[in-house]
């Protein structure tokens, strides 16, 4: 199939003569139809820059037997135009374990690449930018976990998936924001060490009778939101429905209409169809959901994750061209960390 794209700066071609482009989310569609999907969130002047990269990435995926896993916080041109699998950390972990592709490109942050590698030790896992980190993962080390265990002998450790493989190796089981309460209660214990997010730990503590021993980490994106800010948005937008991620501070959760993981936020919107929505989480999430629900109005209190935004179409293309940078994990660490991740994936199955 011959595919031609407009040059950067050129207007989009009319739909009747648009060239074709393979889109993993929409099948084989025209260039115009693919842009029509994201036109609410990608300005027309940007599209001619994105289109050639999108085409090249989709071609390289076929050549390399590769799939792109994209977190909900990726920008729309990645999320809607080149990703094969999208979702929150739990969904990506489960799909990573099931993929048959030889190469996995992780469009997210470093700990997600490590999780994909733990579940696919014999596959090539590419991280388009190894500097795409996470403030939560950086807040704790394996030595910190060992010290916690020494202070609380016999108490099991639950690690939020937003941690390094080194930390996961020192824990009993991992969780995500979507299954944290379920994972904690699955242990059948009266006390649990929960790390590293103190706000998610507080949320879990409010949902279970299990005593939660927290760590003092926090997400640099979600901690910037305040209850007063969200209350002000609600006052200025009549009929607003507020959906908040449990990594937010308690005063934010206290004024939200719904609290849940990114996946559960999407489910809420799909099931309830609120006319006006504010998603208290990373900014690109609202853009991506707005594409799916064009009839709804999304109010955006835009806090961006600087680490997620290190992943770009150009870096994904370059990674597929060179099959680098690759995620590699010390085998001694990987074996122990894999057990914690596999236990998480098994919960709720």
C-alpha cells in the first residue's frame, strides 16, 4: 500500500482524496478520518507534523512485530493514533502479560516499562525515553522497604505499581489505584504496610478495616490540586460532575462526586454520561476521554506530568528504528519483583 502524507504546514487534504493510513484503533482509515477522530483536541496546524510520524510508527510496528502500550496520560496523537493497547497501569500490566508481539514499546514512564519487562522477560521492551520517571517511584528504595520490614516484623508489604523493580522485589504484592483495596483485603491480615503514596494509602485506609502503615510519598501532579480549587471550579460551572483520582489529597477527594482510578473514571463517564465533567488527574486524560465522548463538556484543570510528556511520537519512531533504549533488569531482582507483579495481576481474575 502506498501512503502519502501532507508536508508540515500544508492544509489537510479533502476527505474524498485523502491518503490511507493504518490506525490500530480505527482500522484502515483515511488521513482525514483519523484526524476527524482527534480534531477536538489536536489543532489543525499540528496535524501535518504528527501525520508522517504516525504513518512511520505504524509501518515500523508491522516490520518489527511490535505493539505500543500507552498509558491514559499519553497525548492524544499517541493514545488514539499509534497505540495498540491503552489503559491504566493494571490494564497495561495485564495486556503486557498476554501480548504475543516480539517487541513492546511502553509509552508511559519507566516503572511501567519495568513492569512490562518483568511479565515478558524474553521479549524486547523499549522505553522511548529512559528519563521518563515518576516522583512516587523516586520516593522510596529497596533499602527503605527493608527498614520498614525491620520496624514492623511479620507485616506484609503492598507496593503501588508506581515503584521500581528494586522496590517491588522487596514487597509481597503490588497493586494499582484500581485494585488497591481488593489487594490489601486479599492478604487476610489485620495490618499492612502500604507504599509509597500517602494519599492513596489514606484513601485505602478509609475503605477497609485493615490498619494501613503508610509511606510518605506523593505524586507531583495530583498533590498540586486542592479542595478549594475544585470547589471554585464547581461554583463557576453549574451542573459540574467532579471525578478525582485517589492519589489526590483528602480535601480534593472530599469534594469529588466520584473517586477512582483512571479506568474507573472512564467507566463512570461511559455509564453515567454527565453533561459537564472535571477529571482531577493528569491533563491529557481529559483530552483522550473527550475524543470518545464528543457530546460531553470537559472542564480541564490542567496539571501535566513532565515525565509522561517526555514520550513523543518522534521518540517512539526512533525507538522502533533502533530497537533502543531497552529495559533491562538484574535477573536476581527481576525474579523476586515478578512474583509481586504476578500476584497483583492474579487478584480479581
